[in-house]
């Protein structure tokens, strides 16, 4: 069986003390094994990144950007293979994998503009013959730890930006679907990146903890579940590192009585069930304002859901694929069971999903649950499956209070034709990314991505302008070249210009 290894100092190796199975979720069969890095292997990667840093830091930024141009070309040229690897190990349908990859490529495109965004700030004559400027220097060796649900896009949020800013990088992908990430990293070498600038270590907690505690690592970016994000943030910052840790979500859509219901239904289908709901921006709760719109929405949704198709990743006609593992499937089914036990109404039930010929795959069909209340476990926790829950409220303010009181604050959306209501909502809601008649308001690569509350630990959002700030350190230099015949006396008060 193929053993997926690491990419350290420009070379693949399969050093390990332990391994873990990698599955094809579409069939439920084990397809590969992944090597889990030991502390020593991670330290080897850190040493390679540290050795590569001085030269890479001093490489002119236009040359670093040219590697990104070439890398973008290679990603496009190899798109089919990358999507195939994503589909095989994650289970998402090829067209969805292509969308993920394209959103990742857009981050590489943004990284190509580094000569522009790293230009710094300059002020002439801040005092007599004194000039001052700020520049943005790389941090050194930085690390990224990524989740299973976007094995191409989330790594591409991180390392192109970090590397174009002059850092060297160690990536620890999800051990559940590591092949596409490992392949993409090797394309950076083909694009001309010197060995040691980008390293990939596969592994679990042992590898992550080594990255968090090693003093040579200056910063850590993390994307994953909230429990782990909080641990990563606390541990990394306690060891003196800069850290941004993006966590889980519970994204609500408010459906106002004046909303265009056909539009609501079609966009909820994609936003709730696309990628099997395994997206941190998946819309998993529809909050209907008034029973009338709730009843109409449930009727239309159940009708539309009967024609949804799910199955293996290779069949382009499928709307969504399986969940990532058998354990995760059991967890999602457990949440549906708990909603039923706690009094909710299962309107469309996906628990018995078993596509013909793929009965052992990790499938859950699209599920619709009505009469959900805020005290139910399925509402309080992130399900991360193809499950849409409906909560009924009487007013928009009640809907907003519900969202504001939830521990997560990643994304949200309002469906309405009322501009005033939409403006009030987007101005006041305590959530980091807001859509108005847009179900998945994922910011484009030249903005930045992040949630509020327990969906993000740290001060800066991921990628875009905030990404550039995260991976650089400002230095401000103030300079004067005194001429030989100008001498200043000692000055003891704070220098000012009067
Ligand atoms: P996860 O937290 O299980 O794993 C994420 C990473 O952390 C993996 O690389 C994993 O190896 C590592 N990890 C797991 N357990 C660890 C431990 N005990 N100690 C140290 N490291 C550990 O997340 P996942 O299941 O891979 O991804 C799904 C989660 O990610 C969901 O909660 C989803 O909302 C979230 N997510 C958030 C965003 C965002 O931008 N906010 C984006 C994508 C996914």
C-alpha cells in the first residue's frame, strides 16, 4: 500500500514511527497510509527552513513573486490531477474540488502582487533633513496547520503569502487527506523555489506540538475545529509566537417574510449541502421570521431536496459526496438522533443513505430538521454534515439575538428585499463575514477571511492584506546624514518640531 511521506529540504521521505490509514470515503475502503512524523522529523524540517531563510529573505521580492507566477501556471496545468487527489481522499465531487482549487489559485495571484503590497511607507523631512520609513520584514521560519475539508485551498491561503513575504514555511496538512497538499508543495520546487523554503510534514499531535513549542518557529497559522484552535493559540502564544487560529462555525441565514423564496431555497440547497456541509461557511441554520414564511420554505425545500443527488466523487452528476470518515458519519447521525430525541421534527431524513454500489461509503443524505430550539445540542454544536436546521422566530431582532448569542461568529446571511433591514443587520450583527442575499460570503483573495467570537483566536484575519501583515513585522527607520559643518548640541527634552 502506498505510504504518503514528507517533503523536507526539497526531497520526499517516508520517515515515521507510526502510520495512519487514509480512506477513499466514496467507497469506504482504505486507499493509502500516511507516515506520522516524529519530533525528530519535524525538527529536521525546522532546521531546513532555518537554513534556507537568510538567502530567501534577501532574494529580491520581484524574484520571489516570479516563483508565484510560475506556481500559478503549474497549478492550472495540474488541476485535473490535484482535483482527482482531493476527490479520492476527501470525497468532494470533481466540480467542487475545481472550485476549491480556483479559490486557492486566487491567493497565489494575490501573492504575485507582493512587490506592490510590500513597498512600505516613506516620509521625507519628518524633521530637518530627517527621513523616516516603515518596511515589512519577514518573521523567519513560520508554520501552518490545516484541516481536512479544504486540502488545497487552506494551505494556499497560507504558504504563498508567507513565502512571498520572505519567510520559510513548514506545513502540517490534515492526516486524513494529505496527498493533494503534498503534490502541490512539490510544484513549488518545480516553479523554482529553493530547497528548504517550503517543507511539508505529515503527522498528528506529536508533529503539531513540536511546531508549537520549538523556539525557532516564529509564527503559527491554524485552521480547524475550535477546541484545537484554542489549544493551538494558547500554546503558541505562551511560547512567544505570533498566532492566528481559525476555528469552527454555526452559520445562520435569516429569512425575512419579504424574501424571494425561490432564490432562498436554491441558494440554501448549495450552501447547506454542498461539499456535504463540510465547510466552515456552510449555512446550517435557517432562521425564519414568521410561521408563514417558515411553512412555505419547508415545503419548497423538501420538494427541492428530493431531487438532490449524492454519491462518489467521480460522478459529475452528483451534487455532493460522502463525509470524510466513518467516525464523522456516526457523529453527524448522532446529532440528527439527538435533535429528534430533544423534540425537533425530522422533515427530510438522510440517515439511511446508501448509494447503489457504494453502500460502504461514508454517506449521509441531505437532512432537513424543523422546530429546532436554541437549547438543543444539534443547534449549540457544529455538525459539519449535510444537515439544515430551521428555527422559527417572530421578529428580525429575535433572529439577530439568536445569532449574537451563539458562541461562533464566522459567517451569516440575510435574505430580504428591504435595504434598511439589510443595512441594520450587516452593521450590527456580531459575525465576521456577512452576506446580503449571498449565502456563502467568503471574501475574495484580495480581502481577508475571518470570524468573530470563538471562530477566530488572534487579531488578524487570514490571507489578503491581513495575511501580509501577519507574516511580516513592521520596522520603522528614521535617518539623517549630518553634513560635516552642522553640529547639534545635546537635547534633553522630547524632540518636537515647533
Ligand atoms: P481538526 O481540528 O480536527 O484538525 C485540524 C488540524 O489540527 C489537523 O491538521 C490535525 O492534524 C490537527 N490536530 C487535530 N487534533 C489535534 C490535537 N489534539 N493537537 C494538535 N493538533 C491537532 O479539524 P478538521 O476536522 O480537520 O477540520 C474541520 C474543522 O475545521 C471544522 O470545525 C471547521 O469549521 C473548521 N474549519 C474552519 C475554517 C475557518 O476558516 N474558520 C476553515 C476550514 C475548516
